[in-house]
C-alpha cells in the first residue's frame, strides 16, 4: 500500500503530536514520534518542544543513521530507540513514544501489564505487553533491548520511561498507545477487586490466529 503524500504525512504527524498532549500522555518536552518515508528516511518531531506546540516548520527529516537531512531543529535524544524498532521491523511505518500515566506507572514499579485477560488486547496487541528493563537512556544496552522486543510485539513498556508503540500508520500506532493506557487503567481497577484471570491458552491461540489472518503483528522473517 503506497504511503500518503508528504504534505499529508506532515499534517498527520503534527496532529498526532498535539493529540498526545491533549490526551495527557506527555508533559513538558516528553514524547516523540516518527514516520518512515521513502528513500530510507524518517520524518520526526524535534527535541525540546512541547508536543502541543509542534508545527510543520519544526519537523525534521533524518536518514536511518540519524543524520539530519532537512529541518532547522535538532532530533530528539531517543531517536536510537525508533531506529532500533525500524531495523527490527521493516514493515512498520510509524513509532510513538509517550508517557501515558497508568501504563507508565506499571513500568515504574516493575509490575507486569498483565495477565492478558481481554480478547480485544490479543487481537490488537498480541498475547503480551512486555516491559523492557530499566536501562540508562541512550545506551547500547537499551537500544538492543528495544530492538529485540520490537521484533516480537507492537507495544511495550519501557521501565521508568513510558511506552513505545509501532504501527503501519500514525493512527494505528496512536490507537495502540490508547489501548495500552486503557488496559492499564482496567487492570489497576480490577486488581483492587480481585484476581485477574488470564485468557485460557486455547482461546488466546485462536485469537492470535485471527490477528495473524488480519495481517496484524510482526511479519515472519523471510
């Protein structure tokens, strides 16, 4: 499926950036977004700017080594995490990193965002939402951990650093972030009421098969 024209992608990136702020999933200069362009390039948000204030003139185009090709602003410092996801998943087109409060809280205290107990989660996100261990930002260890995790899932928590979602479009990556936060809220309430039971393995398997049939999830390596 061909990518939307560049002006449309730029407008969508600005709108999605502002949506992250409006949803309360970022504050200060938190969060970053990227979209894959043709020619091994990425369109990204800049560093040191509120996601509410991002506009078209601030967007940057970089190559897959992180070198700036177009734009006056500086790339965000966690660009390596996005590059790791793109290396791991050639089919994805977008990456979003944000700090939705409930999901981020799970990562902060080292509590698993599970068990996976709702069919909708399996179909949209898979049978797990793993947490990448707490590692210092911008270190090779963190980059390798994100690359390895992205090979298996479309959404992950970063211990102490929010959540990362991948998608075939900005809309899909945003909806996945929304679902991660929504499920974190549900689990927070449910755990106060009793024990959350995981979906039976047979049911989870059928749902994973439906997910694959719908073309969702990591594509098998050639």
